[in-house]
C-alpha cells in the first residue's frame, strides 16, 4: 500500500519524523530507505562526498553508521571524532561499524579526542582497531586523558604492513591507550611519529615498552615530551638514523631535568631540525659524535628566568657546526632580553645564521594556552647585519 503514495508525500512525512523514527523507517524496505535516509543524514549534517566529517554526540555517531549508503561516498576525507564521557563504548562501536563499511582510501586522516572521563572497555577498542586497518588512512591522531590503565590483546589483523599509516600522533596519558598495537602495525611505513605525555606521568618502563620493541625503518620525524628519559631518547635516535626532525614538547605540570651524564655518543648527521627546551636540546647536541649542521634550531625559553636565557642559548649554539635559521621563544616578562640579541652572534659568526627570530608570548600563556600571542619582535638577516625590531 505504501508504494501507492507519491514519493513527494513520503518525503513530506519524513520531514516530521524524529531521528529515531527516521532511522527505524530506513530499515523497513528499499523504498523508505531511498526516501528517508537522505533526510536522516542531512539532518545530522551529512551530505554526499564531504571532505571533512566531524562527529560529536551519540546521534551523530549513529547517523554515521548509515553514511556509506550515500551514492557518492567520501574519498580521501578527514574524519574527526569527539567522544562523550557517558557513551564512549557505544560511540566507538558505531564508529567501528561505519569504518568497516567503507573501502580503503575513504579517509586520509582520522582524529580521535577522548577526555579524562572516558571509560573504555577492551571490546570496543578491539573493534575499532580491527576496523581501522582496512581503511588504510595515512594520518591518525589520538588525544586521550583516560583514568586507570587499559590492557588489551593485539588483534590478529594488527601485524606489520597491515596499517598504512605514515603519520601517527598520540597525546595524553600514554599508559591508558593500546599504543603498542598501533606502533607495531605502523612500524614498516611510518614516517612521522609523535608521542607526548600531556601530564608528564609516563615512566621509563612505559617508554621502554612503547619504543624498545619496535623499529621504524622509514621514520623521518619524531616528536616527544620532555619526560622521555634522555638515555632512551638517544637510543631511539641511534636506532633510527633517518630522523631529520626532532621536537621535544614542554610539560607545564611536572618538570623533568635531563641528566648531565652522557650515556653514549650518537650519530646525528641526519638531524636538520630540532626544537625544545634548551636543557634537553643541549643534552642531545652534547651527545652527538660530531657537531650537526642544522637547517633550523628552535629553543623554548618559556620557563627560564631572564638571567639564564643567554647562557643556555650559547651552550646550545656551541655544539652546532652550522645553523641556518635560529628561533627562540620567550615569555613577555623577559622581552627586555631582546635588546641583547646582537651579542649572540658576535662569537658565532661561523654558524652562518641567516635568519634569527624571536617569538614573544603573553604573560598568561603559561596559565592559559589559548591566550598565547605569537608576535615576532625581531627578525634579522645576519649576513647583511640588519635587524628589524617591533615592540
């Protein structure tokens, strides 16, 4: 009987149905699915062939389970998912089901945000990990601040080469997410790796567990947090000679100090870009067999008192053979240090520094990250001995 009604009437009826009724109606027959499914998806902000998809709220995740029915699926799209604290397992299951319906290459990048209140069970995580492998996305970003510890079995599908990731970023409490399966699966082709402990609570044992059992033969870029023990960092660099970019993030919660004892010397001839707090950068440069030639050296001086800025800067420069671009970041309270910048170059003309840049941060930056203001107060070309200031 329903097929006797004009499609226009059915479409009008669909406009008055809520999401639950629409979703149920799409399962009745092919006719109702063809009419009601576009209404259901568009109401949840899904349209054919979208390049960017954002999921937040259980209704969005449930609607995403039907997105593959659209005649024009996405291709090399970007997917972002923010999980709520009360429905994490259900949302993960919805996401896993939806990913399993799409062919390889549907998503170029997948970003997952978990809050500190998310409670995840092993079954939902296993389901997502297994579904994410066939998608073969290139970039995976996970932000997780989860309580407790989660230990799960590695899915059988998670073997080297099963994952096509070339860029993997994981931030949060590194003990609380099954990072090992991701690292193991992506080891053969991974080119960019970021492992940052937001709260500086990771232990040496955890870092060894994550990194000492896996090698990344194609790794070019590595980013970590300052709580990674220096001996482990040096060992990691020695096992990955192709790394040309190293970044060490500053943790604002707990401060860690690198040891002055150099465990071993490392060949850093491939290292071209390095950034981080000066104490950690100095320790890395000091461990090099030979002084490296850098394309860019960036020092984060946010937490140093004014009198310590230039001694720490000079220590780092002393262990470089060449620095083409040099950048320092200082808080607003230390901005008067910029009047002494010419003294930096007087004893280091052999470094051939072409560009010098100071980034000035507002006073509230250390307390509220979103209040940071990046203002270039000095950019100079040392080859012509010219400098331009703005205050």
